[in-house]
């Protein structure tokens, strides 16, 4: 069967086979959802569930009438969303009943990309895939299989890691990988040992009780909760503002959060670390930090051997509950002294200074930090970051003087080569102020239910199943060892191996996400990789551009069809399937069933994965989602069914849940304060563990790895983005503007671009451009433009606005599902990732590439790209088609 014209799509639809074509006219109106349903039945029920259209998991009440989901509304019992939902969540019904849902497994029937498919049973599709994987494994080794998944909001990312560990390949990634969250998780884990303060990732839980938290100033640094989590964090920030909390927003564009801030710093994209170092310098110079706290609870008074960069140790601890004993310079005796943990009142450790100890030149960590930030005066930062020195000072003063305060960072600083350094600098700012575990602080270790604790959240990753020699083959992860905290490979290195076969071939690729070609940097550079694959599998809810290149297409469940456990502030919720359609499958089950097929074909480790005795606490693979969830809920004495009936419920009395000053609590094992979850039990602002990580992979890699080409730096440092008006003056003559991106509230990554109501609101990506720059480019508001970088070009609609600084333009990701069946497959026309950079230099620690802060030029275009849909009536073929529920597929 062929499916590359619209009329053939009609035929396919009639035949009940999901092709890659948009459905045709005659789509029933939305109201038809309320239709008759099953004959004779007249039943309405409310399903208490949770949204999954983004990571916030807001509580939802879904009205199901005669088997069809007809209405969604927020659940007021959710302490984070408080009954709110956003446009993405509310479009869940249109996504669920989208006429183009992937309904059944499809196997390619023609040439790759030709879009000829045949319907297959799940069993046949699984067998086809498993045979393909086993063949690749036999021919090239298990490492020649790569898997990838969707990023933010995907509750299943660890099921991919788990499958890979069991199958024996170290190579899986998600496009967010090194450019989303990981830099922040890494820095805060290593320096503090608690949860990072990211709002879009549902942290900073202290802030969700506006009447109770004493916070007075909140800094939103490169994060826009009003767009990235409107119903939860966005609403929370607006509640805080209403009660008088001041905000500082560091963002090149005037988001709603910036518009309502007390100080807005429209920073040059990619220059954040320079500004952060200036904040640190100002705080140190003006002695605004919490000196007593810094001396007692950070490692900044500890002496560092300048040559080896390692901390001096008086004694290495033999007891896993006790930290090593470090050395300070005691001012009372003017000499080096061991400082027993946690503190010795007899000593008076120097914070500043350079000393000689046993002939070695030593400095305190504090001294090294001060030297590091020396050059970053307010004036220097103003020049580098395109800001005003006086305004920077006002922002810092608000943060330091109007306290308690806290700093939330987002994804902006994760998306350039300065990524880990930005997270380290942001953590340093809060920790110097003592903004940790006190009321009002964002950095907290509130008690959890324990059901979700890593590495078992929500799927045990079975790390020990991956043999040492396989782990050592993880692509890009010897150089960028921070990736091991995520157990993941490096996207660009995997791409390169796919293309060149070096250091070894990668020949099969299973992806479970939306549109990889919309989410990865330099999308077109991935095409040669795709062409080299022996097997490509795509599992998703609807076909996307990536599906066009697949050999097997699998139907994934929408969120209204799935179950999941959700933990929010002290409450456990259940996402519960409101219906089930066609032959869609939960992806957690897919990976389990694929492992089973591989076992049947003789894969020994896959066979063992079904043996409870062998798997032990890694949990054997399961045959149903009920079985899987019951494994977790049994820890609190409930079956999954009982849990769903009970949810939502609080798991602790509120005051026990919100546990402040955890570091001061006595550890029964030692009789001393438990401290922070770091090797020294102090806040490690001088992050010696970075050096160990670069040399050995410890503490994240299970096995010792050879050293990276150079040591990672224990202190944050700034370097110019690799393509910038300052670093690349020649290039800037042709490409004078700095491009960045940020979320819009209507879509989640590549998803929902085919939702009629959302596309009506936001039919095409806007390019935010300042009037001065627009004038220079000959562009007016509403014009279609070309945006071009060294790597490619794409189109957008100019939005001329003073809400962005004159040197910067901003564009969100986009792709055009209406063009799936054209030669472009819809991923080139309006895709900012045609412009971004996926090549070295990368961030040293985690290998981040460049999604934000690089050079482009803007020119006027004749009009929109051919064939894209822009008018409300264009989207009619995508109106929902009500469908009867179906039983789940058993394989
Ligand atoms: N230029 C540019 N590029 C970017 C970014 C940017 O800001 N600018 N952002 C980057 C970031 S931060 C990220 S995280 C990536 C995202 O890139 P991808 O993750 O590839 O994006 P999608 O595949 O569209 O997103 C996966 C979607 O699947 C949804 N999903 C829901 N349920 C499930 C499930 O059960 N399993 C799976 N697998 N997925 C599920 C997730 O909520 C999410 O919406 O894009 C990156 N790319
Ligand atoms: N609607 C929607 N919500 C989402 C997602 C989505 O795709 N759509 N994705 C989810 C995911 S995976 C993530 S990671 C989170 C991210 O959530 P946020 O961290 O809030 O993400 P963004 O809006 O992408 O980026 C924040 C802000 O950074 C600004 N910015 C751009 N460049 C720079 C820079 O160089 N420096 C600074 N300081 N700011 C800069 C942008 O203008 C933007 O307003 O959102 C999640 N929520
Ligand atoms: S913020 Fe919107 S999309 Fe995200 S979970 Fe809540 S309702 Fe769903
Ligand atoms: Mo992300």
C-alpha cells in the first residue's frame, strides 16, 4: 500500500491503517465526542488522573461519558497546580482522538522514506525488531544498537536505559541529555547533594505554599515558568508576586515573568557565566555573604595544594560514614591544622590567604574562588553581557538585601558549552548566601515517599547488567564523564559513529519520542546517520518527520491512556488511564516485551532479566503495568489498584515532610550532624570531585575509566560562546545577530504541532527581533523572514518588538506535520534546529552542544514556505475523531 498522497490517505483511513498522511475532510466536529458511544450505555464518570503534556504532571479530572473522554479540568487537590491547567494539557482530548494517531504497528513495505507500509500484529512487529537487533549484535556487537527517547516530561526515560543495560549497549540518549537538566543535576548533586532549584522540573517545592514561605526575592535566571509550566510553577510565581515577593529576571526576551519583574536583565545569550561571576565578585567584595555559614558549612576554608589542585588531607577516612579530615590555616596559631568534622571551636580557620605547608604552596578554596572572579567587575560584565552596570547592581542588591532569597535556573544555561559552569556558578551564588535548607530557600531536602528515589525512579535501570567492557565503549562519555550520572551516551558522538563507523559502527536505532529531527541540534547533519542504519524503529503517538525514515512504526499510548505514579509536594497521585484506543501500548511494556523477544531468540541476559532471583533489587521484567506498579506500591502496603483508588493522598504529616536544616540533624551512626550529601559533608564550592570525575569517572561510573584529555575545573569559569560577536568578529560581519530560543506555552517540544486549536493560536514560529535590527535587515512586523546560520536556513514570521535586546533574536522550535508526505517531511521549513550547532567544541564535563547563543542573519522572505497550514480552516482535517475504547493488546 502506498500512502504519499492525500487521497490515498483517505483510503488508508478507510482501511483502518494509520499512514503518515493527514486525514481528510469530513472529520466529525468536536461535539461528536459526546456522541452516542456504546449502544444502550449512558454512563458518566470522572477519572482522577494527571496530565503528561509536560513534565509538571498537573492533577486532572477527566470526564468520561459512555467510554469517551469529553472534558478535562484541573484537580484542585493538586498542591502545585491547584486546579489549573494550561492550553497544552487541555488539548489532551484533541491529541487523544487525533485522526492521525498511530493505531497499529506498521512495517515498511517499500523503500525507506517511500512511505509504503503494511499493518502488522504486535507479535510480528516485536519479532521483526528483535531479529534485526540480534543480527546487528551478532555482526557488530551489542554496542551497535543505539536507543533514544524523548526528553523533558518523559516519565519513561529510564526504561530505555534499562533495556540498553540488559541488551548490552551503553549507547542511548535523549536530545535533552547534555543540554537539559543534566548540567544542573550534576552541579547541585556534586556541590550540595540535594535537589536543584529548577521550577520547570517541578523542584523548589518550598515555594508552593505562598502563605507560609518567608521568601522575599526570587531570581529567575534563564527560566520562564509562565511559559514552561504555566499551570504549576507559573501560577506559583504569580501567587508569590501577588503577596509581594520581588523578582529578578535574567532573560534576553521580555517574557510575562520579565514583564512583571522588579529588575529585568536582558542578557546577551550565552554570556550568563560572566554575569554570575560578577555577582559572586560583588557579593564577596562587599562582604554580603554569610561569613559564619561559609566558614562552618562550606569547604571554602580548606587548603588546596595549588599545584595538584587537590585539597590537603590530614587523614583519609576508613569509615564510610565519616568524611576525610581536611586542613585549614588556623589564625590563632598561624599554622595549618586538621579540622575535624564538623567543626572545632578551638580553631579560627582563615577564609582568605596563600600559605606554605610542608613546602607546598596552598590557598584556601575561598582565595581561589576570589581570584577566579577577580576580573568580573560590574563594568566588565555589563560590557560582555550587553547590560547596564547599575541595573546589575540593583538586581544583586535586591537578592542580597531583601532576603530570604533564592535563585532558580532553567534550561537556558544548559544549552551552550558553558553549561556545567553556569550551574556551578548559580549554586555558588545561593550557597555563599546560606540560601540552603532554611525557610524560604529553594534548595531543600524535603522528605520524599521513597517510591521515586533514584536510580529506581520509576524504572530500575539495572546498571549492573551492563558488562564493564561495554560500559567503557559508551560513545563520548570518556571525554564527557558527567554523562555517567545519567547513564547516557553523547548524542553527537553517537551520530558521528553512525555516519563514520568510528570508533565502531552503530547500525540500529530505536527512538521513542516525538520528532528527533525537530529536537536535535543541526538536524540535517543527522540524515547521513539515518541513511546508514540497518534498522530504524520509531514509537510514538502520531507519525512525525522521523517516522518517515523508519522501518517499523509503533503506536504509543497518549497520556489519557496510561497509568503512572506521580509525586508532588507531599502527595501521591495516580495517572490513570481514562480510555484505551486501537492497539496502542505503554512504552514501559514495549521495552519489556522487546527484551522477552530477544530472550526467545537466545539473548542470555535478556532471559535473565525475567528471573526475579537473578535481578534481585533491579526487579525482574514484568508482563503488565499493574504488576510493575504493584512492585512499588507494595512498599507502602498497597496494590496498584488500591493505590489508584486511594490517590491522591498525603504520605506524611506536612511538618514532617517539610524538613528544614536537614544538614544539622544528628546522624545516629556518628552522633554528629549529618551534613550535606557530599564526600566532605560540607557544601563543596571548591569542587575537587570534578578532578576525580575527569580522571576516573568516579563517583558516577560503576567502573574506573581512563582520564579525559584534560581535568575538569573545580571552580566555575567563563569562556566566550564559540560563535559570538566577540569571539568570531569575521563571521559576525555576515551573521551579525545572536540567536536563542525559549518555550512558547502552546507546544511541548515536537509534540502537539498537529493540534488544531493550538495551531490556530500559534500557526508558525515567531522570530522576535528588535526594531533597530529589523530596520537593518529590512524587515517589518509580520513579514516572513529567512533566518540563516553557517549550517542552514529556515523560515519564521518576524515579530518586531522592544522586548528583546537589539543584538539578539529568539525563535522557538517548530515542524510542520501537514507536510509529512512531501519530500521535506516537514522538518526543514520552520525548524530552528536547522541552524543550531551539534559539533565540537562541547562542554567539557557533559558534552553540551550549542542550541542557544550563536550567530545568524535575517533577511526578508517572499512569503511562507510552500504548503504550510496557517489559517484556522486549514487545520480542520485534524479535528478529533471520536473512537470507541479497545482492550489492551496482550503479547
Ligand atoms: N533549538 C532548541 N532545541 C532544543 C531545545 C531548545 O530549547 N532549543 N530544547 C531541548 C530540550 S530541553 C529537550 S528536553 C529536547 C526535547 O526533545 P525530545 O524529547 O526529542 O522532544 P519530543 O520527542 O517531542 O518530546 C518527547 C515528548 O514525549 C512526551 N511523552 C509523554 N509521555 C511519554 C512517554 O511515556 N514516553 C516518552 N518517551 N515520551 C513521552 C514528552 O512529554 C514529550 O512531550 O529538545 C531539545 N531541543
Ligand atoms: N510550553 C512548554 N513547556 C515546557 C517545554 C516545552 O517544550 N514547551 N519543555 C519542558 C522542558 S524539557 C524544559 S527543559 C523546560 C525548560 O523550561 P525553562 O527553563 O523555563 O525554559 P525556556 O523557556 O526554554 O528558557 C527559559 C528562558 O531562557 C531565555 N533565554 C534564552 N537564551 C538565554 C540565555 O542565553 N541566557 C538566559 N539567561 N536566558 C536565556 C528564553 O528567552 C526563555 O524565556 O520546559 C518544560 N516545559
Ligand atoms: S503545565 Fe499544562 S501541560 Fe504541563 S502538566 Fe500542567 S496542564 Fe499539563
Ligand atoms: Mo528539556
